[in-house]
C-alpha cells in the first residue's frame, strides 16, 4: 500500500436493505429451547430479519442496497467500473454479482463475488480500493450481503439465534491523494482454525458407479462459539493496534469503532481492551443479529442516516469471522459529493 499509489479513494454513498419479516427472541423460543433472557444476555440480540418465501434471494437484497446508494448521489449506474459482491450465501455458486450488475443496470462494470464470510465486506473494500488507487478504475460498488438464515440449522439453538439476513453497499470513487479517505488496512488469515466456523461440503457415502466420483452437498453452519469468541476478542484489538501504529495514530484518535456486528459482548470486550469508551461503539445488532458480510455496511449506513458521523471523523472498521479471517480498515470520513 505504499509505493505505486497514485490516487486516493473516497466513499461517496452508502445504502442498505433488510427483509421486512422479523423474528424476535420470544418467537425463536417457540422453535428451539431458549429464552429472550439467555439470548439477550449472551449476545445483545433482540431480533433479526429473515428473507422468507421462495421468490427472493441475496441478489434482491444486494440490488436494493446498491440502488439506494446510487440514488443518494443520483449516480448513473453506467458510471460504475467495478462491482464486488462479498457474500457466503450466493444464489449461484458460479457467482451472484453478475445478476446484481444486470439488475441495477451497471452495464460497464465488471462484477464478481468474494467469499470471506463475516470478513467479506472488509476484504471486498480493500480489494476495490486497490483498483481505484492504481488508477485502473474510477468508480466501484462494494456490497456485503448474506442470507445465512438459509444455511442455519433451525433446530440448533447454539447457532440459529445469532444470524439474520441483510445487505449493505458503498460506492467508492478515486480522488486526489489529499482527499483520500481510506487511510490504511491490515488483514489476516489463519486457516488452521477453519473448523471453528464453517459450512462444509459433505461428500455422499457412495460414488458414481462407473466413475468412482463422489458428489455431495453443503451442510448447515457449524460453530465452536467459545473458540470464535476468544479468537475475536484476542485478535481484533491486535489488528486495530497494528493498523493505528502504521499510521502513527493512537486509540485516542478514534471517533468511532465499527466492528462486525457478531455479539455485543465481543464489541464491548474489544473496546475495553483498547480503552475506547462504549459511546464510540457503533452497534445495531440488537435489531438485526449477525448479518455476516452485510453487518458493517448496514451499521455504517444507519449511523450516517442518524447523523452520528461528522466530517473528518476517524472510523476504525474491523471484520472477523470464518476462515478464520480478520482485518481492519481505518477511514477518515469525508462528507463528499459526486464529481
Ligand atoms: N439458549 C439457551 N441455552 C443455550 C443456548 C440457547 N440458545 N445455546 C447454548 N445454550 C446452553 C448450552 O447448551 C450450555 O448448557 P450447559 O452448560 O448445560 O452445557 C450453556 O447454554 C452455555 O453454553 P455456551 O456455549 O458455553 O455459552 P456461551 O456463554 O459460550 O455463549 C455464544 C454462546 C454462542 C453466545 C458465544 O459463545 C458467542 O457469542 N460466541 C461467538 C459466536 C460468534 O460471534 N460467531 C460469529 C462470528 S463471525
């Protein structure tokens, strides 16, 4: 991120979409043995949104979130050069981004999916920033969207209480380096612990009779909650500190802490480790649960709609999740206009 940078990058607009159907903790307690008290105390979640019915998919949520972001700045979708859809619940394993590209009419954009679970938005944002910084592209749309309700075992109370469906989108544009908003990033992966959180492919018991070829299908989400919790609380603060250090900044410079919305206890524990006061934490997971790749852009969009974030505020964004993968992006917020 140092030598061949010729451009800065600004976030021009955000958008988000959630399904209209909500499921609160009392309703979940009629499906599995749990209670509002258990879920709220352990996670901070009160309710989550679910994409019910058989007519809609992650593509619909991603399309609405993207269209809302475009509308905010009256941007013609044909101006987009790049679309990255961060999702781990695609409607097509060959990729869903191209269908979003078609739906929003971004006829000039190359579009592809990026799979990195709850870190997907952070990785998607960093990926798009590289294309913009080098001058290859001028305008990019990064979407985080997931419908993990389709991949949850609704009789497993240890996981089904956590997740919800949503999409969030940001529009990025290259700019002069003076106006640069994306100050630095720090990314990590440790595949040694991929079994802590996964949607595994299960191979059938018997092969094709002539080909010795095994086929299969994906299983439900499986998770070691305790280990994931320990990983997040120990690694996320380190990533944030490394990123701050690269910029010669300190935790005192942080105006907003925007973490992946997995669990309120994780958010508070990370803030406490960094000595950041609770009133700097951006949190909306009480209403939506863990929406995976969507959680950060959804929370950002909501914080902006509530006028929380001011010009030049420093926002520390950190994602973490399956892989295991985690990382930080530090942003100086610019209230910018489409050029
Ligand atoms: N309702 C009621 N009881 C439940 C329950 C539920 N939904 N889920 C588990 N329990 C029970 C367990 O069976 C266990 O009972 P036991 O003591 O009789 O064996 C007890 O509650 C404690 O379970 P435990 O797994 O130790 O709870 P926990 O305090 O670790 O909390 C999580 C569980 C999932 C909330 C917590 O581990 C967590 O948030 N982890 C991180 C998960 C995450 O964020 N994943 C996504 C990352 S991107």
